[in-house]
C-alpha cells in the first residue's frame, strides 16, 4: 500500500488528479478482470480435464465388460457346437441394446471381415493397436463430445476386433449449463467489482486530489489554502508538511543571526539515508562566521540538499558543503558572472530593491560527483512531486517534494537558488541569502 501511494504521489504537477484517477481505475479493472477470468478458466479447465478422464475410465470399463461377455458367450456356443457368425451378430446386438440408453454404437470384425453391423465394411487397422492393447480416445463430432474405445482379442486362431463408441451428450449438457452460469456470475461479479473499485478509488484519491489542487494554488501565489488532514499515514504526513509550508509563506518568519558552526555541527550529527551504505564523506568548508535567517528552516533546507546529494553520489563519494560570504554582491553582477551552464531555480531579487544595490550575501554550495541531472529535468526539479528517476526514487521511498520545499524556504529568505549539473560528473547547488546584521 505504501509503495502504491508513493507511485500515486510521484506525478508532475501538470497531470491532473482526474486524469490519474482514470488511468488507475482502468488499469485496476483490466488487472482484476484478467486475474478473475484467468483463475476461473484454470479451475474450469482443470475440472473439465478431470471429468474427461473419468469419462474415459468409464468407457473403458464398459468396453471390458462387453468384451468379457462376448468371450464367455463365444466359449459357451463353442462348447454347444453352435458357434457361427449369425450367433455372433445376435450377441453384439444384445450388448448394443443394453448400452443403448448411453447412446452407444458397436462394430465387430472377425480378422478383417465385418460381422456387425451389416454395412461395417473391412477392418481399418489404423484404429487399433497392434499389441492388442486398448485404445481410448475423446473427440468431438458435430459439437458433441464422443468417447471411443477399440480393442482386439484372439479366439480359435482368429483375431476379433471390437469398436465401442458412445456419445457424451449428457456430459456436454451439464458443462454447457455450467458455462452459462459462469457467464452470468462473471458479469455480475464484474459489475460489483466495478462499483466497489469506483468507490475505493474515489475515497483513496480524494485527499490526493485536494492536495494537488492546494499545491497548484500555492504555485499561483495563494498561500491561504489549507488541507484537512486525518490519520498519520504517508498522505497525512505530506498534508501536515504542506500546511506547515503554507503557514510559513503566509506569516512573517522570525529571522536572526546565528553561528555557522552551530548549523554545521547539527548537519554533521544528522544521519542521512544511504550515507553509511555508500560510505559517503561530507566535507564542510566554512568562510562565514554567522548566517542570517530562520535556523530551523535553513537546517531543513540543508538537510534536504545534502540528502539529495547522498542519493545522487556513487559509492565512496565525497560531498562538499561550502559556506562563505560574498562581498559587494549585486543582482546584475550575479547574472553576468553566472556560468552558461548554471540555471536559476529561484530568484527573489536577493533582498535588493535595485539590481545595482551592493550588499553582502551568504553563499552556500552543495556539490556532489554523482549521476548528475538531465537538462530537460532541471527546469522541473523544484515542482511538487516531480521525480528525476521515478523507479529509483520510488524504491527509496522519496516523494519528490524536497526541492519544492527548498525553493519555498529560499524564497522566504528573499534569496536565490541555482544549479550546475552534468551527467555522470555531478551536481552543484548554489544558494545565496541576504546577510543582515
């Protein structure tokens, strides 16, 4: 269930909840119907084959009873010196009449000459086994299942052949009735499943749809929107984070100066997922004694940035976190000095009313040497729920909301965020924050 919820959340903001709901509904219906019909087919096929095997055994048993009776009558007639072809016909007719209620049909040969019925013709040896064993077959004649048993025996130096064939029309009627019932039950079950799935998905997607709409409102500049949160599952936790973020944007955040060493020590003590597993080393370089802002928010910002760098890094990799002061910084000079590979992700005028106003800024860079980000993905990475590598991030339990929150925190501080990234060479995020004393 958790993986499914993460899959639902990992969508681009441009994909509406309604469109996703339809896709999930269709996929679930197809899987459910295929699974249901597949299981029922396997059960029906297994039972049908078992019943066919029983019909074969029954036909063979009837054949053996008839063969044994023919032999006894032939011996009796021989002992009475009355053994002749006419008597054989009478014996076979007697057995055929006995099995008539089972829609049986019998043929009889002496060597290759036909004995019964009169129009039976010459023996076709391909219908008999050469080693005098029984041959049992099931086949269909004009959509009617038929069982056939053939066998031979030797008496008085002659080979006698018997063909026993019976219609399984009663068997077919029973199975046809079962098929009709299966169709009716399947239609009813599918209809009930459709309604239940509709209700379940409506309830499941309602909080996601509301949350997606709220995120869209926030992206449009409306920070008054709140979502109702129930429970403590993954969706609820995401709702709590959203409300906290909206509250941050809608109220004045307390900012003050704090020691850079204090923030670095907190970041060093944090446990980052995959860091120990990958043996990642964090290297901090400090050239600024103080930072101005909300320490709790900036801590959250840095934790998200470092965690993303850990995920992107290769085994035994290094991540450099640099914090320094840039003197006499202007917005215009920043644009001119930026590398052509650097892409701005957030720009809140850097706390300046005029692009040419000079001020001191805190620069924070987080650089890894991992997989990098494709150019087409960079412009989307600060969108809510956007994931660069969907399969990998889903397996790692990530929701794609981290950089979206980072952008909101940077904007709250009237700062800017940019990125330089190359595939298989790494990524460097740069954050510029106004420094006020």
